[in-house]
């Protein structure tokens, strides 16, 4: 039967060594015949998908059904009621009768706490909560505002509005005032500019670094309240 099926596929291998040809025939026949059949998995018995089996063995996954190694467990049923300490086998039997899974939710307890639930739904809800938590996390960035000692009123107002916008978004702001050439002889002008910045922002921020001379510039750092 297989010779009829594979002859078109291997018509180009007539010149190959006979042993290699036979090996290819056997491998193809086995994969065609048995590749789609059931594969056993400890989590819930027969599975059609080997990839699912691998995903269930991740270190961060709780033990489920036959993966639970404890002889006795503290069981919570599918309604949230505490059943008490029972043999693990009895818990799996009750879960099977309910058409659900036995999941080890507190492996560090003695005995471990297990609950009867829909594991697929449990995983989905856990992944959804983790995704929402990641969305709510705010990564604090450090923005930079550059000033000059001779900056005009209009430009300074724009810089201050940008700074307040960054602070409202939860970011820190590094304010840098740079001198050029002979401007270094008038550092007091730079300090006056930064004093005005501090006065304007005092209701919107906390000073994390007071104005400090670093080479040819004065630097200060502000953060959100």
C-alpha cells in the first residue's frame, strides 16, 4: 500500500543507496500513519497536540491533576467550599466527576492546597490580570530641558510648560543651563534663571537635585510630587 502512495514522492531517489531509500520510506510512513494520533500528557490525559504538552510543563505553571505529587491535599471544591484534607486521588476523582481540573494553588502549604476549577479559564484570567498589571506600570523616564542664561520670556514660558507636562506624566526632568564663551563670567545670570524656574515649578514638583555647576553648565533635577 505504501509503495503506491510514496512512489511519486521518491521517484527522484532511484539513484540513492537502497538503505537510505528504505529509511526514508519507513520514516514517512510512520509519520503519516501515527503523526495525528493521540499523545498522552500528565495534565489531563490524552492530547492531540504535543506543543500544548510542552507549554503545560513551564516552571511557572501550577501543578495540575496527575502532576500533583503530594499524597494528601487540602481540597477546595468548585464552589469555593473547603472540603478538608483528602487523598490526592480522591480530589482528582471529584474533579473528573465535575468535568474540571484539580489545580495546586498553594504548593508551599502543608498539605498543599488544591482547588477544583476550569484550568483553561484559570490560566486565561491569570494572563489577563498580568497583562493589565503590565499596562498600569509606569516606566519613569528622565526628560531634559535645555536653557540659556539669555533666554527670553516667551521661550522660557514654553520650556516651563513642557516641564510641567513631563511632571504630570510622572517623569523626572533634568534642567540644563549651558554657558557659551564669556557667559561663564556671568554665572549669576544663570542662577537667576534657575531661581525663576524653581519658583514657578514649586507647586508642581520636588527638587531632587539643587542647581549645581558642572563644567560649562548648571544642572538641576526635578521630579513629580
